[in-house]
C-alpha cells in the first residue's frame, strides 16, 4: 500500500482521516472489488447523504477518487486500496487505543481499558488471511490424508469454509478464546455443513489437554489435520520454549496429524526501514506489540524446527523481497516424525 508513505506532514496526517473513511465505506459496500464505480444500490441505503458526499469529496481531493461531473469513480490507486481495504480493518479496530495515546501516556486511562472493535477485528482478520489459504489447502488435499479438521483460533471460520469448498465430507472443530469469534464461526460454518458435523467452542488453545478432552469422542475414528493461523504469537508470551512445549503437547495428543501453521514475523528494524513505503507492517507490529502479543523474529520461528517432533514438509514465504530475505508472514506444513523421542525442555 503506497498512499500514505511520503515524508511530508500532509501525508502522515492524512491517515487519521482517510483510514476510517475507507474502512466504513468498504464495510457499507459503497465500492466493491468488481468495479471502479459507486455501488448505487448500497449508496441508496446511506441515510446522511451530506456526510457521504463530504467523504467522497475528501477522497477525491487526495487522489483516491476521480470526480466526473457529479459522479465519482475510483482512481487506479483508489481501486487498489479498496480491493485490499480489509487490510485496514484490523489496525482500525484498535482506534480507541490510538485516539487515547495521550491519556495512556499520562496514566489518565489504562491501556487495557481501551476496547478493540472485535467485530471489525474478526472481519478484517478473516478477510486478510484468506490470501494465505489457497495453496496450503490444495497441498493438504493432494498430499495429506485427513478426514477431520481442528482449527485452533478459528476466528470467523473463513479457513474452515475454504476447506469445505473442496472437502465436504469431514468433521470440523473450531476453537477460539473470543466469544464473538465462536459465535461468528458457528454461523458461517452452519451454512456449509450440518450441525452434527461440527463443534465450535470457546477455549484457550494452549490448554491442549482440556480442548482435546472435549473433542475426543466427537472425532473418534478420524484422522485430524490441525490448523493454526496467526496464533503462535498469542501463546508464546515472547518465549520460544513456550511454543516448543505447545508443539510437543499437540504431538503427544495427535502423533499422526500434520499441522498447517500461518504466522506473522517481527521484522528487524533495518528491514522495516527498507520496506516501510510499501508495507503496512509498521502499523501491524505496533498494535500487536501494544496489545502484548508475542510476535517472534524469523530466526526464532525457524528455531522451532530444531529438535522438533515435526519436519517441515512445505513452506510459503510472503513479502520477503528485502535485503535480509525476511518474510513478513509465512505458512508451514509440519509433518509429524515417526517414533519421535521426546526430550525434556530446558
């Protein structure tokens, strides 16, 4: 994304106004991915036309829209922005934190009292992560034998639904710590399979014995595939050993199951400086760090494969066109080792 990256006060300030406008117009469907023109059907649903026109005028003034007579359409840059507008949702869901930075710094307001817009966060996460799903799903369906799926950190169920498009006769388990995610996931999955084919519930995925006990009977006689999308940083607590211990617990519970792992990477400062003008990673790392999420470096993630119960079957690296070749995100297919001898962690 290359709109707000110029080294000028105007471009830096612009994000404060443009981001919420882009997010809300996108959610309202004023612009869709299929056309550069305004969706007239959705525009007709807007109650305050005066404010809508102010928003459209503003976006035209900064080059996102083109104004032709009394009509608007997306510029080339605007089309690219609204095509990827879901990338704005997750950072924007932390707006209460950003707008209260002064109060937080002066201790007039506690950081943990600032609420995250969970609905926008879940929506943005699900849509943003979809670009990582297709290759791993195709690989697993052609290379891995499984007839059930355990999605750890299921969010709104986007990954599950993508799997179900190509593999319908499976049992599904979705687990998430967010009640909003559980509710959304149940609703979305139920559109594709019967209620007797899936279980979705709230749990801490790091408590492997607990959630395994809840699904053992349901999945009895099946061979599960496990998926873990952008959840390692939620359970690491900034320590590699915590992730190694988690993987050992999963292996002990499902010794014949492969795992699909997708994760974001804590890029080094030099890399961030190199790519900032074409990446949203500085913003993504900011809100992940301020909310206490333990994102690891690329070196630390790779260390998980050392003395591991899993071998790296396949990998995809994203946005690694930088001097250090550090990806901003990656997807791994981890295959369990046969007869792995567990070693005690230090």
